């Protein structure tokens, strides 16, 4: 059992009660290619993600949240976070969904919520225009339905999206209680935001890593603008915000520039060993839950996955919902399965059905036998396939 002590004027002994925040609005902010190693990092004294740093320390933050995506990348993160389904190891499940599916948005709709999605990309990408109604999203604000006043990379800039959403919220155009999925886009590879944003990446200027840091700083600014507006508005007292990264940033992981950056920030160099690669792929996950003194605060260092987000917030909202994940603010298994042949269990990485086990803390003691954890991982995979309508 996870002993949960939430600060900010509210506390529970062992587990947050089911429905403690019943009726609250819920905003998901899915952040393109934003990884955990950015949190707290600096370039020549300048914070790369100052807003996420602040929110990470002032909300319920999970420093060991692992991206569980497969080849579906961003759409896999949507499947994980909204449906609590482990994606396929090959292909993209979003392209094959053709029937209504159990999901958190659908469960919220059954409880009287109104459901929305906001993304500055084309609605045809990853089959979203067809999939969203099947998972319970009523209204989809995409590139064709939004004002294209500033385009960056693949679509509407993050700053424009935040401003347009603030305008929509300020006019009361989202009926409460609501669920809103908001997805950023500007920090998508190849990370080119220099025409609209200036961030000095120092010695990394002109490199792919430098472009990534600049785009992450831009996305951080746009996310901070949106979150701070919601927090200061009347909505802030009755809205939970969940922020999470979608997947590992492509194109930055095998460069000497990255290791110089990691060393500058007192982080371990990245090697090609699979357990180090997996651990490097962590993404932020932060819950901003209103309290009498700002947000409820808790630093969670147990391993969790994107699969666990929907069951966790459903528990907070008092929504009956069963996915393949777990409520990680209560009793949990400390197990993170992946579409690939890998698991994380507590401080251990394991592959090949348990034939290889590595202690991520570099402890010299003999690693445990993880047969029960591998059986549970296979159960999660089988459940996910059934939820997708696959044999």
C-alpha cells in the first residue's frame, strides 16, 4: 500500500478515497516528445522548462513514469492515457479501431461529462477523425476547426493553441463538467521553432539537441500560459489537470551532444545498453489537483506508466473504470509492462521473459526471479488485445 500524504491542507492516511474529487473537470495535456530528463535541466544557468519545473514541484509528480508507446508513437500515448490499453508492438492500433471502445472519455460521458479534444494537426493523422467518436470524444477542435494564425512545423503552434483554448474557456463554450484532451505539437521532430521563439541553447545551438531544447522551452511556455490561466480562473477550483509526455524524442538519443548536456546537468551518460535506453525514455507525469492552498503535492518515485493515468484519475473523480493499468495513488504492483519484450519492476529492468534482469540502481546483489511479474505483464498484454477486439 502506498502511504499517501497530500499537502496543501488535505491529507489521507493510506489512499485517496474513491470520488474525493467527484464532478471536477479534467484536462489532459499531452506534450509532444517531452521527456523527464528536461525537468530541472539548464543551459548556462537558463532553465529549459521553467514552468514544468514549477508544476513538477508543486503538484503530484511521478519522476519514474515510463513511456509505453510502440510504433504508433503519439497515437499510442493517446490509447494508453485515455483507454488504459497497452499498444501493439507493431503497427498503430488507432489505424485499426473500427468499433466503439471502452475508454475514460466514454465512462465520463456516461457520468454526464462533455468531452472535447484540441490539437493543431490535420484530423486525418493517425485516423483521429474516425477514432475519437469511437472512444467517446464529442467535439474535436483540429487544424481545420481552429484559427490558423500561426503555423509551426506540422500545424498550429502551441502558443496559438493555448490562446485559442483560453478564449474558448473564458467564453464558457465548454459545458461542465468536461473532459478536454489538449495535445501540443510544436516540439515535434525536427524541432524547428526558431522563426517564432528565441531560446539560447548555448554550445548546442545549431544542433538537433539545441533545436529540441529550444522547442521544449517553447512548448513549456505555451503549457505554462494555459495552466496558469486555468488556475487563476474560477475553473481552477474545480478542474484537475494531468500533464504527461507522449514518447521519447526521436533523433537526440545517440549523440555526443546529449551526453555533454547530461553531464552538464549532473546526469548519467546514456549508453547503448537496453536498460539504460529504456530508463532514459521516461516522461513527465504531473497531476494538478486543486486544494485550499494551491495544488495537492506529492513526489512519487515508484515506477508507473502512461497505462496507469486513466485508472488513477477515474478513481479521483469517482468514475467506475477498468483498464489494463492501475490506480497508482493507492495499492499498486510497481510493475510497468511494455509492448516490447521488457518490463520494469521496482528498481529492476527485465527482458526476454525474465532471462535477463538488471538492477537499475547498480546494486551488486543478485537480481530476483521475476516470474510472477512476467505472468502479470502477459495478462496485461492479453487484456489489452481483447479490449482492442483482437485474439
